[in-house]
C-alpha cells in the first residue's frame, strides 16, 4: 500500500501523469510502486512494469545513470532464473557497453 492505495492501482495514474507531461510526478508514483512490488514479490521477481516506466521517464529526462540504476535494482531483487531474457535485462544491455 502506498498512501492507502495498493501499488497495482497506480498503473492508470502513472499513465495519466505521463500523458499530461507530468513526468516528475509519474516518476514519484513509479518509485513508490517499485517499493510496493518489491515488498509483495514473495520470492518472485517484482512486477516489472513500474521499473520499465521509471526507466522510460528517466530516459525522457536525460537521466541515464538513474535509468541504469533502476534497471539494475530490478535485476538485483529478481531470482537469477528470471533475469536473463527479461525486457529489463535487454534494456539494460542496450545501455551498457
């Protein structure tokens, strides 16, 4: 729960904020949802959508280091067998030499 709202209920607000160009606010919700997804993962990988959206926003803001960091964070908390072949890993591989 993030401010009384389950992280899964943040998808539409994030999409709306992005449509409105309110990227910093959308990023704040993404980061809160990432924490929620990590806390709810129960040994699995966290829901990747929030990480993907945060990475997209960081890219739009020109914050490459933060984009890399959020992708690496998802990989760190995900089980090893779920990392390879994931969209998160593919996106990170494109950013790193």
